[in-house]
C-alpha cells in the first residue's frame, strides 16, 4: 500500500484548492480535446480560472505542430490562448537549444513541419526534414553514399511520418560523434487514439530506434521529464508550490507534475482511469507512488462537443 493516496476534489475543497494556486498547467490531448473535438467543460473551466486571474499554460508532448498551428487549433475549438502560454515539445526543443544551451550549430532533424517552423522561428539552422530521397531498395551503396554535414552539432528526434531507415542511418552516424547532442521530444509509446484494431506507434518508437542504433540515450524534453518545465520556468518564473498540473495520463502528466513539485490533478477524460489510480495505490512498488495524483477531479466532463 502506497503512503500517498489520491483525494477527490469537489465542493469547498475544490474552491479552496483553486484559491491556493496561482498557475494552472493543462495537458492538451485528453484534457482539452480528443480526436472527436473539444471536450465539454474545458472552455468553461478555463474561462473560470481566467476570471479568477489565474495564470494558464498548455503543455503537450505532441511535437508534430508548432505553437502557431496550435493557436489555430485553440481558436477553432473556441479556447482562449496566446502563443506565450503554449509549450509543445517542438517549441521546447528549439527554446532549449537556443536559450538554455546557447547552441550555435546545425540540427539534423527527425520531425515534421511543426518542428521545422519552431527551429526556423529561433533561427536554428537544420537539415534532414521531409521525405528522404532514397529509392527504398536494399542498397548498401545508396545507404552509405552521403556526406556528413560538419556543421551538424545535434540530432533532434520527434514525431516524423517520413521516418525511414535512411534517416536512422544518418542520425546514428551524426551521433557517433560524442560531441553531437541527442535530444528527443517525447517518448509516448502510442498515439492516444486508435481506429478499430489499429495501433498507431508514438514518437517513443522512433526515439528507441535511434537510441539503439546510436548506442546512446536521448535527453527527453517532454512529460514526464522536467526539462520543458525548466524551460517554462526560465521564461516565466513559476512557483511550483502554487502551480497545478492537470492531465489525463498518470505516466506522463501526473508523473511530470509530481517530478516538478507541482500539485497534480487527474481528470478522467482521456487515457487513465480510476482503476489505474487504485492499482498504483495498492501495487506496493515505491516507483509507482510518483505517478499517484494529489487529486482526482471527477466532475470534469468527458463528453466531446459535436
Ligand atoms: N504525440 C503525438 C504525435 C500526438 O499526436 C499526441 C496527441 O495527440 C501526443 C503525443 C500526446 O499529447 P498530449 O501530451 O497533449 O496528451
Ligand atoms: Ca494527454
């Protein structure tokens, strides 16, 4: 039995809790929306918190979009947000390289246009995005006949629908140099949604491929690691004791909140269930305790607005 247990947030306890916090960090997929559209309740809760003068941030592990693309999504779903409030892992990578590491070389990127837009926005030169040009056959000559760009000083691995064997060769070759940085956006194993019996692998599958080929571990930006929080904190100065992380997933959002010393609140509109919380509470494994939320906000509604 774990020492920690998750408490239900309701009534006066909920309003006292909100009054004691000054900053709320929202996970996106499974909290604000799902594949069906915006979630009922999200707009109202956010409006209420803004009325109370609370500071809001949005943190998503999804690296496929830039902040600008997210802004459009927020607008489409009728959710008020500004670019400064949005921390997607594509932006976190660019910010971390530029502002924290003061990186001044070129990036070899495994990523989508969202990643490219964020690197461009911070004037970080990059190479490697988009579909590769190889013929797709078993052709060692073709696989190995490229020259490594001496300007490349980092490999970044995010979601990439054009991920390929040739990109893997290039990434591992750059990473053979010890001085080359290795950064991953996130390690989610699967997309949060599936269609019928189809499993859609997440960015973690690409990261593990590169790690295996490179024989090195990446530094991970996204939840549950705390790097994205450190980036946010360096820009906005956040007091963890007055900050609440709201998420739908125990092993990313809630673990992230707990890792960063925030108050963590689980909503039941996405991946994790009440049974999952109970399993952690009773597992007897010390590590599991880190993923137990401080609170469960069960009143948050799960219906998708259609
Ligand atoms: N990664 C990808 C590629 C996704 O599409 C998603 C959700 O749609 C996520 C990660 C998880 O996002 P979040 O952290 O907002 O739950
Ligand atoms: Ca989520």
